[in-house]
C-alpha cells in the first residue's frame, strides 16, 4: 500500500481505537520490497521479486496491552483489529505496566536513508554478477568441486507509527547482501567447505577481487587441516569467530532477560565483568553502519552508550516496560517482532585496539586462531555461560600463522573468556545483527581448554 494511504488509514484507526474504549492506542505500518536470486551450475536456480506490508495495532485498557496485525486495509479489517486487541486485553494478566509513549519535545520523528543506488538492483544486474562470481570462484583452484550456494538479495521498506498521544514517526532503509559457499576436495580425499559474504548499499561497490581473496582463504586455506593435541592454549578469536561467540551470549545484556532471572548479569551494572581491554558500545548512528537508527519502535530517541566500559558492565538495554520496572529511563532499544515489543541492539561496536591480526599472533607466540565455530545452539548454555564448541582455525607457531586445524573443541565459560582477553585487534569487520550491525575485531584470550587428537 502507498505510504500516504497507509497514513490516512492509520489515523482513522487510532481515532476509532479511542472511540472503541482504549485508553491509549497505536498503529504501525511496515512494508518491504525485496529481490533475491540463487545461482547454481551456471544458471539462475531461483528468483523472487516480492512486496509485503503489515498493519499492527496496539491498545491499552485496564493496564493490559492488546495487539493484533493484518495485511488488509479496509473497514472490515479495522473492526477485526479493534475487536481482537480488546479481547486480548480482557484475557491478559500482565502485572507490569505497559506504555503508549510520546515525548512532547519529539512528536514528529523522521529519518530516511534509502538511496538512489537501490534502483540498480534488478534481475539483469543480479544475474550478471552472480554468474560472473560463480565462474570466478571455480577458477580459484583446481580442487574446488562446486559452488553449492550463491545468493544475492536486496530489500527496502518504510516503518511508520502513529499513536493517540500525538507521536508520528517514520524511518526507512535499504541494503544489498551476497553470500557464496563452495566445497573442495583435499589431497587425502576429505571434503572441505567454506564461503564468504558481502553487505552494502550499492551493487557497484562490490569488490570482486577482494571478495575472492577472502573466499579463497576461507576455503583453500583449510586444505591439509587436521586436529591438534589437547591442552590449554592461548587463543585468538578471529573477528568473525568473536562476533559469533559474543552474539551467542548477548541476550544476557537485555533487561527483560535479567528481570526474568535468566541472566547472571542481573543487578550487576557498575561491576567489573570483563577485561579492561574490552569496551562494547552501542552507536545507533555509527558513521560506518549501513543502517542508522535515530529512534526505536516505541518513539524513544536512541543514544550512544557503553554496554561494557573498559571491563565494567555499564548498562543493560531497556525498552519502556523493562525501564519502568527498573525505575529508570528507556535506553531506546524497544523494537518490534510482529506486534510485540522487545529489546534489541542497534549498531554494536567493540572498540578496536592498536594491533593488527599479525601482531596479535606475535603476542600469542604459540597458540590457536579460531576462524569458525559450530554448535552455537546445542553447545551453549546461555544462562550459565558454559559452552563446548566444535571449531576450525589455524595453529599459531612462533608468532606466525601455521597449519590449519579442524576437529577440535573448545570448552569454558563466556564470563571467564571475556575476563581473560589480553589484547584487542584493529581488524574490525561488520556483520548484520539485531536491528543494525555488529562491528568486531579479533581478540586474544590468555587461555582456553582445547580438546583435540592426542596424536
């Protein structure tokens, strides 16, 4: 639906909500248009060009927040939304206060960041790039058997919200992503797999040579991999691996998780929980981020803040509900999953150190560099922080990158790992996560238990 027509319908819906008996109410509209293409064996194996839209309604009655969603915009759907939300209010029994919010000084919020470059995304441009990239990957090395997965996708869309307190907020975004994975056969007949990704705003910014260099390292670099002796090693989490590892436990920094007794960080804001080498910030308007987020889905302005400040747990992330329960202000982290609001991060940034990855290896001397982690669901206890993960990577020998290793398992506790970080690199990468991206460098940890092959 056209955004103007959606706005007119939402204004009517909010007015009708008040007349229906809701104390306060809110309507939100989200739309998404996307293109995706898969390439396989020199052909386009799948192509989709789609557009979707969703209208959500939330209403407050007797302390309960009822909600409902639809993709229809007519009088019948309006009645459905109001009736369903009211029925929700009648059966819900949430003891915590709910909020429809509006900052009197920031009633009209607007931020558009869609680009003209998005119009370059088409069947033709995706097909040309995809077929060229598949051919180039196969030409990287004679041992590469096939490109099993190559997908290019893009998406854009607006988010509009209007509530009965006078809030009118609008933001939009767009972006493009690419991922490819291939397999190759080692000299001993074993099969290795690896891949790489790219995210951006403009398809013309895709650097194929740079992508192929990283792709080859991620796949051909595994040739000759075998296990190593069990023991306690100095370990480098290379940037991708550190992002994977930290993300598996990030839920512990959300206020609602703490308030439900599911995080060991509850009540520990202001305490030292990590190495003083580690600073993790949330920077919603980070200049290097593809998507900037000036306000959340509740109409609260976002702010730059340290979550971990030189090892000290500075703040959890709060939405309006969890902040009220804690007796503080929201941190601007209330975002939608359907009609419901929950805390999510925007752009997370681990503050970079001064050393390159090569210098981190020099600091390690002898140890292991991890590049891939497996079992991040089955092998992780997010509450206790305990983990046991199958990994791949490289030995570090005399401060240099050595042979590849596989079939090794690391075990320990998340909270102990972040306490034992002794050096942070400067090789930051960005990976989509939460409502934005996660910017992470490589980190060196003083000691981790590694299980491998005794031989």
